[in-house]
C-alpha cells in the first residue's frame, strides 16, 4: 500500500529497468530484506527491497539508476551468491504494475495482545508517563544519531551491524545509559503476565522513523540475542505486522497454534499474517514463538487503517528496542528459523 508495485515481466526478455525481480531469495529462505539490500548495494544505491509477492522467496530490488541494476544483474544472475547463503539467484528486470491495492493487503489491526493471537506477544499500554516520554526523547535527541538509508539509529551496550544482522560481541560499548535505567527496571512487570525468563538487558537500539517509514520483515537473529525482545514506542504510533511462514516441516501442523486461521491461500500465500496497533508510550514484548518463529515488520505507510478509522501518521516514531546479547549458541525449539542450529 502506498508503495510502487513491480512485477515479474510477462514473456521472454524484458527491457532494462532500475528495478529487479529476484527469485530464490527472501525472508522465507532466511534472507532478510536488510541483508539483501546490503548485497545489492555493492552495485549502486538501493532505494528499497520489497516482497514481490506473498511467497517470501521473491523480492523486488529497486536501484536509483538503471546502470546499477545492469551491473547487479550481470554479477549475480544465475550464480550462487556466497553472501546470500550460497543461493543461486534468478533475476529479471521488473516492470511497474498497474495493480491497485489488493484486498489481501488489508489485515485486521488488533488493539490488544489477546486479540492478536500471536503466541508470546505481550503489550502494555502507558508503560511510561507523558513526562518520562519527553525526558527519554530529549535524552536521545541530545546524543548523536547514526543515519541509515531511511531512518536514524543509536546503539548502546553493543553495536548492531545491519549488514550481518548481528552484534559485535567483542566490542562492548559500556553499560546502558542511566536515562534508560527506570525502563530496564520496570520490564519486570511482564513477569506478572506469566513471562518467567531472565529479564536482564544489556543492549539498546533507538530507532527514529520519519513519517511513513517502516521496517522490513525480519526475525531478530537468534544467535545475537536471547529470548526476550522489548520495544517501547515513543512520539508517534505504528502498526506492527507479524508473519509466520509455513516451512516444509511445519506445513502439516501449521494451524496447530493458530487454529482459527490457516495460511492465507489467496494468490499462493504461504504465511499467516497478523497486525497490532502500538500506541505511543506502550511497551511490546516478543517472547517464545513470536520472538523465534514469526517475522515482524512495520509497513511503510503514511496512513494506517485501524478498525475502520483512518489514522494519518502525523509525527516521527522513536522506539527503544531492549535486548540481551546471547553468550552461547541459541538452543530454541524452532531450528528451522535458527541460525545457530543450521
Ligand atoms: O521499532 C520497533 O519497534 C522494532 C525494531 C526492531 O524490530 C528491531 O530493531 O529489530
Ligand atoms: Fe526486530
């Protein structure tokens, strides 16, 4: 929605374009949009990487100019790509589609974690006061931001590297800053909701999303972080979406956790999709299945539809993502999604 749509060209050879349709690559085969973007970025500026369809194995890579797309095509088409898990990419030039928003792009947006029905997601509203929100925003705004292509970030505790989607374990940046201490202490509130894991945290990523900017689908790297991922929303709200792909192994029991709804079968989709509204000052926790087996992302929209109400994103959103860096290999129960167990 709101994004240009590109498709696979029909027929044989297609005219050159700055946009590539790339098959055999995507989140369903363990390659995040950030990793794909960093690989294609070697050939010129990548404006965006988008799902080409709902399979999770085909993406559209949009360059800012045609010559970069040509170089990427020449270097990567039909050859195993070591930086993309040795996968052999099938690349064609893509054409802009005239499709309008399709019904299946719309998903009901839940307001609470119990409505959402993604096991392991918890949401607490008003986790911080308006005053605390102002102080947290002032604290990060007085510190240097690091510019990414579409948003700004700050890292504390350990630096997160977007190219590898991992942390540099040997480079500890020091303790978490004191302005976040009250929040780190308060996360123990989630224990009253039935979450029994170790709540100590030593890594903070602050993300600042300008209006309309979102985040590509990903699972936080298992080997990088422990089992709890907290995300505090400040300033503007957002909708966070979740997808669980049906892997070959899970197809037979795919509906066991989500017995009201199987994988979306429209247009060949092979995932279940859910969405939740995250208001400012709310704290989200991803644990268990939600943390390890569901992709999460924020659609790039300037306008969101929440239970029949159209909500215009009027301000930036700043999030504090708090995690604990993992000290050994991940031993989760979801080996098909786990980089430590592959
Ligand atoms: O902005 C958010 O709430 C989520 C950020 C996130 O998913 C991440 O940094 O991995
Ligand atoms: Fe994440």
